């Protein structure tokens, strides 16, 4: 997530609630993408220090747990940059120019000078961010799937060029024996079925079998994946997209909640200000007088009910609005109560972290070290493969 400062309800419902769920299901890495922020906001050094701390406080306050996931800052893990540089030596320029968001962002952000090397290369930096951790899954919205596919292509090209390990087959067979007799026999039969008959189900079963292996090193596991598919050593893992449900959190005007639209409710906004914002939200323009019937589908407040209200309350809103049985302020009351109830514990937690910024910094430092430890392993493999580790 780029360090844009304090977060709002759109971030909570669109990203953070998913992170909180994922941190209990996977080994997760969540980072502040400050180098990515530089690709569009270079020249302004003031956006980082305060924004980074503010954003991490919001992560912690909503329940992202540093005991379950690594929370770190991208620029504090230089392995990202080195892998980005090494990958840039072998990725064709045309691959970057065809990334869908490249021209799209240039058109949307015409007020910024984006004719820079950094902006052109940001998809490759993003790929390095993923590949450095050999990520199995990347939680993204539908609009980001192309970036994950680009990352897969980068990994595939690297593995094709540098995955020719001397003595690979012998090393792979040795790794098979480390699986134990039963698993080794099953792996070998599935590998034969896939390579000789093209049995896709056998491939998937063999991959699932490898995921269950607990006592095999990362290097041997990658050899087994490569051996299974008839290639060489899989140095960089090809990640899969883990589709995030689209955020249904509307802004105060019915558009997507965004700072650029000035229609947000911040997570740490004073609760009386939150209530004031909702009370003054526009409603169905057809309801000029209290006695005029309305249509919830034409009202931004109804979109908030869809996120925060139960079926009974939503039925009450629909019937009351269409019959003019309730007024707009009355309709807004359950939404106000639900949002305030959601924000109160978040704000209490944030207040504790605000009082102790050194604790927040120490959490980031610990997360950076966890991330670097994992990143170093991958980078060392990449250096060896590229012939850069002999000095």
C-alpha cells in the first residue's frame, strides 16, 4: 500500500479486512510501498515519514497483527531494489510498454510528468516485490490481475534462462528420495503420468503433494517442482492471483470512496464529524419534502445500508422510503450508529499507538528484519544462478 497518509473506510472494507483474514491463513508480508510512491510523486520528500507511521498505525488499529505477519517498509529492504535491477537486464522493453495500466495512468495523471524510467519500470519493481518472497498468492482486485500475470512471465523467463543447474537431474532424484518411500513413489508415478500422457490432474496432484512436504529444503522443493514439469530448477516461483472481493464501500456522494473525490470518512476522524458528514449526505433528489416517496436505489445512503445494515433494517428502509413513511434523517440514523460503533474500538487502539510512536517504529524494524531474512535467501539463489556469487 502506498503511503498516502491516514486511511478511510474504503481501505478498511476494500483491503484491510481481507488482510486480517489472510494473516491467519498464510505467511503474509504487508509493506509500505514508498518506492512505488516515488514513481508518481518524486520531488516531494515530505510525504513519507509522517505518512508511513500514520498508515501503519491504522493497520495496527484495525487488527493487522505484527505477530502473524511481517509489516515493513519497502525502501528498508534493499533486496527488492537489487532483484529489480537484475531482472531489468533481461526483461524486454516491450513487455513494460504493453502493461495495461502504463498508458492508462499516464492519461489519468496528466498533471504529473510520468515520462520517467521509474514509472515505466514500476511493474517490474512490483514483480520483484512479489518474487523476492517466492509468493504463492498475491491478494489483488480484478484490475491488478494483469500485473500478477506479468510477474509470472518474468519468473518464467528468468527460470528458462538461468534454471539450468549443473547436475540438475541427479540433484532432483536425490530430492525425490528425501520425500520418503510412499511420497516418492506417488510423486514419480504422477510425474510420469503428466510428462508421458499430459495428465493435468496428475500435475495438480503432484503439486499438492509437494506443498505437503515439511522436511525438504526450499532448494530441493524448487528442484522437484521443476523436475515435475520437465524443466530446470525453479529459482523464482510463479505466483497466483488471490482475488479480493471488490469493495462496495461508497463515498459520501455515492461515488467510490476516494481522497481525490473528497468524499471519505477517515478511520480516525472525530466521531461527531462522522455523524455530521452522514447527516448532511445527499439523498434521493426526488424527496424534496418529507411526504415525497423516494427510491433507495437512487440514494447514496442506501449504499451504506447495503454494507452496514441487516436484512430487517434494509427492509424497513425500502418500505419507509418508498412510502414516505420515514424521513431521510431517520433513515440515516442506523448507518450513523453502525459506523460509529465500528470506528470506536479502532480509534481507541490508534490512540494508544499514537502515544507510543517508538513502539510502531520497533514493529516496522522487526518486520523489516523478517522480510530481509526471507529476501536474502531468494537473492542469494538469483546471484548464484546469474554467476554473481563467486566473489
